[in-house]
C-alpha cells in the first residue's frame, strides 16, 4: 500500500504544473501499514515516522531546529497538543504518536510542564486512557471541561440557537450522575459522553437554556501560546469527517451541538468561522493527522468493522489540504462498502478555503511522500 501511494503521488506531482508545485501547500505523508498490529501500533516505528515527517517538512537536519526554525516554537512557549479523545482507547489520538511529539519538543528545549495534551471533555480523556500525569512525566494532561474552562470574554456568535448542556459556560445546573449512564446501559442504549451531559440536571427549564454564543476554551485564549493539532482519521455523523478542521474547531468552543447534522448545516460555516480568528491562526502551528488506523463509518465512536490499517501520518500547516486528501480516501472506502459518501456533508471544507484557511485543490497541494 505504501509503495502504491508513493507511485500515485509521484504521478500526481509530475502531472501538476510547475507553478502549482512552487505555490502549493506542502503535505508530508508517511505510510507504513506494517506498523499496525491488531488495532495497536508499534511505538518505536511511529516515533521514527513522526521524526522523519517533521524533518522532511521543515527541511531541517535536527529535531531541535525543526521546531525552533521550521515551526517557530521556542523553549518559552506553552505548547498545547490538541488531541481527539472521542474514539476511546483505539480510535482516539494514539499515545505513541503523542509521546513522539512531546519527546521531540523536549529535545527542542520545551520543559515537560509546558507541554499540555488536551481535549474538551475530561471524561472522554479518561475513557481514552489519557489520565492526569505525575510530576516529571513527558507532558501534562488537561481538559477544558471541567478543569480549565471557557473564556467568558471571547466567543463566537452564530444565529443558530443551541440548547445548553452541562459543561457549556452559561449552563445552569449540575453534572449528570453515573446512575443515568448505568440506567441507559440496562436498556441497551449506547450513549456518548456528550449525550450524557445533555441530561444534566438543570436549575431551571432546559428549554429556556439556549444561546447563540460559543465560548472559546481558555487553553486556546490564555494558557497555550502554540498549539499542535493531532486529530484522527475518522468519520463523524454530525459533520461528515472529524478531521483537522472539525475536531479542532468543535473541540475549542462550547455549545457546539447546534452545528452538527443537517439542521446545523453539517458544521458549515461555523467550523471555518470558529477557526478564522487571529489568535487561533497565530497559535495553531502544525497539524499531525493520525491516520495509523483509519475509520470510514460509524464514527466518532470506535466501530472495528469499518476500520482500515493504513499506518499513515499526514503532517502539514494546512488543515484543509490534509482533510481533503483523506476525505477522498474515506469516501472511496465507503463507496466500496456501499455506504453513502461523506462529500455532501463537507461544504465546510470549501468554506474554509474561502476563508483562507488552506487549499482543497489537488493542483495546489504539494504531496511529499516518504518511503
């Protein structure tokens, strides 16, 4: 598979006009399917893959200069590694890749206590086995909800009203109890953490707790000075593809359920508009797509029957380029399995192009495959 991708990529590069190669968004792809074994990945191989990709992308000879000169991270930065923790132990951002990133940042002089692995929900982090780390660990693990919270002074406004749930900044009530989860399991219901939070006990009428605002996480506005986004290649019934754009945007603000599904226009234009803020643009310095095990249906929960052992890492500063490349591969797998393709739900990617967040045109993407 890796050799086939390499051949196809070279053919695309040869077919592209020279001006496109010069101006294109570079995307480094390392695809080694042999690193995947029964829903686990070989940590040493993943570390090598990431380092190879980082050095190739930045055109540097050392990890230290790759981060400092190539990406612009300094030892003074508080670096947030934004992961996707909604897929449980198997389909969340994989620990070997996260560890490889953290270790390489340490080589660049970033202290361990200034490397923060985070996602929105503490419960999802725990379910994905990202637990609080002891002092001296290579990185810290922090959540937005309930630990660090949202910034009451920085928000995104969208005319679509959303019913607030536990964890949203303006929600008035208490967290749902474990008893509700156990009761749901007795009736055979499969519920996500977000669904359980939607059953939080309100101090007033739930119907009256609505808002057109989505507040940004303090991890984004105040705590982190640089952010590395590490999403997973997986579909999402609410926004189509839970890639670099969607997982980052919906993971950094509250009151997001209103953007999902047909009623929320599958995240369009909200996803692009959430990311189109100067402080987001300046802080998010790199996207490292975990496509080691790809899932093309049933997401964002883990559905083993729809997985593919791709063994790939995509690395770029352009989230649209990464997502557009992988969304096409996901749709080819879906079509082969006679599942409706995601393309009709992915208008937010084109909107992201219009906002200048990246490119989705293959002619303007410079693919850099590594063997």
